[in-house]
């Protein structure tokens, strides 16, 4: 049995500009962090004495004889892409709910590709792993997804992604001290509203509005470039939080329903109770919020933020997808 352990991601800056429909003809800068919460996938060959050939267990269980009969799009298309002929048992266990804004579907895709290639005795580079996951999701699944989720899941760490004027992209680690990373970890809180949403709908709307939103997206990229400079200079957390607030002030206007009055009120109330900045994660519509809160204020902050159902401390994952 092969078991992969793959992190989810925290989108810090530049979200919304990592879609190929944007960066194929525009410049894009993104800062993303892998978080120390994971998607686990176990895979093994399945003996042929069962009444089915493949068994896939996630939020439901599928038992099929033909790959084409698998409902889960990533599982179906990865098995076809890899020309899998043997029977397989695939089991998923995630530490964070699906459709909550932390890139869970891409973590699943990255983790499954990593595990299946290792089952065949092949160890992929981080770049190969991310590229294959992007190909599966964008071309085989036909999903409206960007590239930061797969890159964060494959690489781990705190990274800056550069793309533009074509489909190529580059990844570089953000060069900061361990002490600064610890400061970030101590100040960031992830809060789950309890409401999941299908990110593909919001993502498709954002893509359809690219031309109309060109100035907003360019402003988001401008903020990201400033944020990269501030982070690499290890500027104060307060100044970096200001950049997060500025990003959200632009991003929430990308579609009419990316946020709503209830979600806006959560951001507003968080600032009244000590947050230095916050935003809704992922493509919007619900899921996780990120807040930057001084450690000494966090206990009272959590008590006051009654719309948040679950709190997840932020800790950086540095390894990316790994076989355990």
C-alpha cells in the first residue's frame, strides 16, 4: 500500500490572477502557502477475486469494473491518463472539508497522482507533479481552476509564483527567516463558517469577467508585488495585514456574489474585535476566512466571532506532497 500526504493551501496574495485565461496574455504574481493540514490517499492493487475491479472510497464509495463508470472526475481521468490496467483500491481521508476555499480538490489530485506513480515505482519531481495535476484538472476534468492550488500542494512552503504571456510558470520560495515564519504562524487564524460552496461556479464567473475586471486584477497584482517586497524585507505584520485588507477590498468586486452581506459583516466584526485584516478564502461564496490577529487578542477574538464554527491554527507545511 502507498499512502500520500498532501497539504492544503492558504492563498495570501494574487488570487484570481492564476487562471490561464488571464496569465496567457497578462502578467501574474501570486504568493501562496501550504498549510499543515492534509489530504491522505492510500492506493493498492486489488486482487481479482472481488465482484468489482476498482473500489474508490471518499465521501461516498464506488465499486466498478470499468474506469469509465467512475463518477469521481479526478480518479476517472487520472486512471485513464496513466493507462491503469490493474484493479485498484483508493481511499481518501481529508482533515478539512471539501469546497471550503483551501484547495482541497487540487490536494486530492496531486496526492492521487503522487501515490499512483509511486505505486508504479516512479518518483516525480515537484514540478512534474504540479504540471500533471494542472493538466488533469484543466484539460481532462475541464474545470475552471488556476495553478496556485496544485503548486502549493506539490511544493509545500511559502512560495511566489510568476506567470504571464503564455502557459509557463515559475516557482520560487519566499526568502524569509524562521523567526518571521513563526510570526506569521502566530498571527494567522483560519476560521470555518460551516458553509461549503462549489468553487467552480465562482471561478467561471471570474473568468467570464476578466475583460471587465482588468483594472481590478491589475490592482491586485500591484498589491501582490508590494506584498512580496514587504514580506521579503520582513516588514511588520501590521503592514502585511494592510496588504491583505487591500487585496480583499478589490477581490470582493470581481463578481456580484463572491461575497454577501453576512460574509461582509464577518469581516467588519472581525476588525472591531482586533483583526488587523482578513479575507474570504478561495474563489468566494463561503468556506474559510483568514484573519490576522495579534496572539494576545486571539482568545477573546474567537469568543466574539460566533459565526465561525471551527478554528484551525495556521502552521506552514514545508514538504509538499509526500509518500509516508
